[in-house]
C-alpha cells in the first residue's frame, strides 16, 4: 500500500488532519460549536467551487470563504442566542452560491462529488506541504493563546469575570476553525469534515477529565479513524469518508452507551 | 496596610430600557473592608456587581478603581454559572482555569502547588479529582470560590455564594474568607439575604431599596430597618 505515492501522501495528510481536528475539536465541543463547524464546512464547499470557477486551487477558495465568513458569523452572533439563526441564513446563502459557481465553471457532477466527499487520489506532495504549513500556524496560535482559550471555552462566565477579551478570542477561534476545516476537507470532503472536528472530541469528553487528556484521546481516536479509513478504502475501493464517518460514529455511540451504564448504576 | 480607598462610585446609576434599577449611588470602599450588600430580589444587587466588574456600562456616573492599590485583582463568584452534568473537567482542573496569562499551556510545579493549597483551604481535598459536573450544588459553590481565590485576589466579590451551603460548610468558608481578610487585607463585597451572617462576618452594609440606597457600619443595621422596610 505504501509503495504508491498517493497513499503515502494520503497518510501524511490524514495524520496532519487528525492532529489538528483532535486539538481543535476539544475547543469546538467545549464552546458548543458543532453546528457552526458544520456550517463552515458547507461554506468551504462553496469556496472550493468558487476556486474552481476562478481558476484557483480549491483550497485557496475554501480558505478565502471560510475565513471571511467566520469573521462575519463571529460579528453577527457575539450573542449566542442569535447564533443558530444567523448561521443557518449564512449557510443557505453560501451553499446556493457554491452550486451556482460549480455550474458557472462548467464542471461536471463528479467534480462536485470530489469536493463534497473528499478523495484520496488527488493529494500531491505540495498539497501535503501546504496543509502542514497551515496546520503549524493553527497549532502555534493555539499554543500561544492556550490558557486564555481554555478558560474562555470551558468557563465563559469565569473568563468574562476575569476581563479576558472574550469577543476577540471568539473571532480568533472561528478563524482557526475555518483554517482547520479547509485543511481537513482535502481528504474527507467538506460534507463530512465536521465529523472529525466534533466526534473524536465529543467521545473523549466522556473519558478524560483534563483538557490535555481530552486532546490526547481525541487525537488518538481521530488517528485510528483516519488510518483505518484509508486502509479499508484502499483494500475495498469504497470511499474513505464513509469509513471514517462510520468508525468515529461507532466510537461515539459506544462512549455514549458506556456513559449511560456508568450513570445508571 | 492602612485603609486606602480602592474603589469609588460616583453618582452611579443603571437603567435598563424602561427599568431604572438604581441611581445616584455614591460609595467608597477601602482596602480590607468587608461589606454586605443586601436588598430584596430584583432590587439590583447583581446589576451593581456587574457594573463594578465593567461587564455592564453604567448609564450614569462612574466606577473608579484607585491607584493606591497598584494592581487590583478581582475575584468574583457569580450567582449563576453554566456547569451541566456532562461538564468534563475535574474540580482541580476547573480551579486551575483561572491561572491564565501568556504562559506555557501546562501549569508549572509552582502553579500546581497553588491550586493544591487552595483545594486544601476550601476543604475540597477528597473531591479534587471528581468531575465538577457531578459535584453537588454546595460543592460547586466551594469550587467556584476556590477558583476565584487561586489568583490571590485583593478584592473578592461573592454573589450569594453561601446560599446553598450547609451551616458547617458555610461557617468554614466564611472563616476562611475572614482569615484572608485579616492576614492579607483582602477586601470583600458580599451579596446576601442572610442577615445574621452579615452581622457576624461583615463590617459595613449597603442596603438597596427601590429608589434609595443606605449604607453604614453593620452595627447600625437594626432589626427594624431590615424587617419593617421589608428589605431582605
Ligand atoms: N440584562 C438585563 N436586561 C434588562 N433588565 C435586567 C437585566 N439584568 C437585570 N435586569 C433587571 O434589573 C433588576 C435587578 O436585577 P438584579 O439581578 O440586579 O437583582 P438582584 O438584586 O441581584 O436580585 P436577586 O436577589 O434575585 O439576585 C431586575 O428587575 C431585573 O429584571
Ligand atoms: Mg442577584
């Protein structure tokens, strides 16, 4: 399997994605942003379509759209009651635009499928390099802001009391999610990216009780999903995103069941 | 360590749309003082505390922290907080959240010792490694207090933080606050409906009533004032 270059690239890319998603996912879950993450991945689809239309690399279109829209969403919905409605409206607008751009670009349905569902074959060494750079930027920002981000994500009331600049933090975090979505969509596709950004961390939450512990566990769960997904996809020729989604969902339901048993006793 | 003023309110007022809460409030708080803030439900105690914390902008007057204390560090235990049963962090980790700053992600040995000390002082030793989501109401209150105290504040604001504590625990925590007040000159603002406790543990009172605010030494907070005016 590793004698093929595209498989080596896919594994490298998948590993980067799993690490980023494990770390960011913990904050996404703590901040109750699963829904927003889902929206950002739809916006990513639209951005990729725009990229194709404009003759850019889809990743660049994705970056542009997700970063800009995450700032808009952040501004619109600093107050969380408004977040769901504002997010739905923005997401509808962007999906519509994505469909328009694809049709304008005269690309056939299989191109749309590969943006939406991801693909293993298309990843080049330079793609991997770009993903690595973007991920390092995300990780560096998280590292520097870690204590602030952790306080605000896990105890928003306490962070506000302390006078942390929670709105600026919130927008910065959204931009980081946007970058992560764009990176991760390369392999699992924009339709399923939120799975890696939410399920491993949501599962980890039931077993680990420190933020660091949750991250380690979430990364491990994401890695298992991505690596076995790639292997199974190679062996069976079925889409990789199917396997990743199935594996992460099973982990999550097992954790949920385990939690139920614990509390039932 | 003399009684330098640390906080001054000048003609302070807050009005929500169509709802004047309080107005023309003048108050000077000095270092090391322990105040009780009393008044009926909805009279504006929490609103006043949030104004002091700059979470709410006053519609009138101003809040000034005086430079006599070159660094005012506020510890605030709010009345309400979102901690659901699923909340993953242990009590220990929850307390450590308050140690922020441009620092490495993990706590240093010194910081861990700080957290441990506060855990012992607040009587949370046995519970420290339990997820805070599973702690009882009173245990959560203790953890909130511990989190506020871990950064060694010099102004502590408690918003009905002892309301769900049993009598023994309540006394223990109030003794701890009193000890910090005496040893470190900690200034305390205590929002409460518990008049006997206010009389035992605080030095000054601020009694809020609709349209009027009264203040004075706690000895002057007589039974008549509180009950005749229905001011608790
Ligand atoms: N964000 C807000 N917007 C509008 N009105 C508000 C807001 N917050 C509080 N109020 C109103 O201000 C008044 C004072 O509320 P506050 O929470 O300060 O009361 P309190 O004295 O702390 O009462 P309690 O003893 O019940 O805690 C109430 O009438 C409340 O409805
Ligand atoms: Mg209140």
